[in-house]
């Protein structure tokens, strides 16, 4: 029996065409894109119609709810059409918050639907054939696990890769099963704070539920930032601004990674700051959901 596949559209370049000024605007429906890819026996649904640079945590909650609804209706696999700008973030949310038996694949395009040679139809057809059990991104004939995925090029067809030096299956924390009540992200705030030469404590704006520090090298910050980090009373994670290699808290002294670890820093490992932020948001959402259930 052929698998039952649901395709959920959220907009993005895959659905874009050029307007009268030559600007790209999401215009095509999910059914249009399914037809363009030559797929049949597919359930197509429009969820959103926007560029992924405009996606909020509320939108991500809506996408996860739509995936879960399709799964409950009997979908063997859900394909989500998503803009590439924030695809790695929504994919991480799916990896962290959806039950382990939900099979979901994200895909999109680097070129619009009215391009002479659009890549969206091939990406969608490839995603529909995907049999990866864990949440993943299917792009340019490659399967990239959602956990660790990152956009690596703004225009080439091979848009995504993994930031991990080891298979995601070996370092990915186990997923949880929340039943029908997926923890909600909306209302939480986790800020990404960049470190750079001359950065100081003024960069850290108080009031967030958590922070991701985009640190230098293997996980270091200027000494002027450390005092502000020392006084944080919410979770904070250290990632590196370097694309590959990850965090290793080895340097001592003020602002060094070893010192940061001693005052409460958590390592983001090899995750990019965008995914470390989403992982922390999902953790906070799950905690809030548990606490609400205990009241």
C-alpha cells in the first residue's frame, strides 16, 4: 500500500512568483505546487502564506499543530513546504516537540516557482519519497536531520548541511511524547546575543526567559560581558560564531569558556545559535506546560 502523504504549505520561495515590479511574493497554493511537482494521491493544505523571515513563534505553534492534526488523520508522512530563512528553526521545534511517531520532512526552494528552472518541484517530489523516520530536511537530493541542520548558502541549490561532526542520531537528545497537548512556544523570549571584539554588558537586555550567547572561538566572550552573564538568573547557552567545531570550555581567565562554565553557562555543542535558541525555547515551553499541569 502506498503511504498516505500530506503536504502542508506555509509560503516561502517555493510558492513565490515575480510581481509587476519583479519582487518575489508567495502566490501559489499548496495544490499548485503539488501539481507542479507531478504528484498524485497527495492531500495538500495551505497553512500559512508568508516568507519564513516573518515567521513568529505563534506561527511555528500553528505549523506544529497542523502537522499533528495530519498525523492524527492518518498521514504516514507530512511534508512541510517552508521558506529556507528559518527552516532550520521550525524543523528543530518539530524535532523537539512532536511525538516520536510523527514522520515529518521539511523542504522548500532556492529559486521561485516561475523561474525557468525552479528547484522546488524536484525538492517536493524528493521529500514525498523520503522514508527517514526522524524529522528532517530534504533538499537537493540530500536528507539532513532536523537536529543540527543549518543553512549554508544563500543561493546555491545545496542550501542545507549539518553542523554536527557526528551523526545526529548519536548526539540528538531523545524526543518526548506530550500526547495531543504540544507545549506552546508563543509568549516566550530567548535572545541571541553576539560577542565580538569590544562587546560589553550593554548587549544583554534583561527580561528574556533565556539567552544564547554567540561566542567567539570555542566559547569565549570579552571580559566586559562576563559580569553581566554572571548575574543572570535564567538559562543561558553558549554557542560559537564559528560555523564548525563547536564549543569546548577550555580557556581560563575572565570571559574564557572555562570561567563561563563555572558560572552557569551551558554548552550548545555544535548547534548553530539559531537551533540552540529553538532547543532552549522548546525546553522552556515544556517546563511551562508541566508547571501549568501541576497547578
